[in-house]
C-alpha cells in the first residue's frame, strides 16, 4: 500500500501509510501539504498507519528541510498506529523539535486522535 494524502475538509488532512514508507511517497505528500499551506491553510495532520512495516532502507531520511521551512505552519500532528512504532514515529515526526504538538495514539484510538486534533 502506498502513502495517500487527502483533504478531509475543515483544516484536517489525512495521510495513510501502509507497508514500507518510500521516500518518494513522503515527498509527494509533503508537496501536497505545502500547496495547502501556500493557500493559507494551517493544517491539522492525521497520520493513519495500516500494516506499517517501517521506512525505505537506504533512503536519505536525514533531510529536515521540510520541518524547518513548513513545520511551523502545521497546527497539530496525530499519528495512529501499532504501539511498537511509537518511539520511532514520534522521532521521525520531529516531536519535541517542531512548534506543532505531535501525539501518538494506538490503532484503536483513531476517534481520540481526531478529537485531539479538533481541540
């Protein structure tokens, strides 16, 4: 399953990730999110994982340019997934290093993640 990005309306954007996340897929989703930001939106991002297996090996994941240039334009990030990925997902999302709060929720707490994003 590839990463897919969609606007759910009312400032909420959904990124679905399954399998192994490819760098090109993330770049495409970030490009779409940048376009929304350029349109004056301050998005709330919901990341849903489905059978997530990790990140593409050998890809350059050290690029923090997007977080530095666009990170302050994102209001909140909620990640929903298998708890075994919590530490890595929060680190990958830059939790604690970006202005936007980032929070992880176990798979069965998607409703709680959506409620937190709406606060």
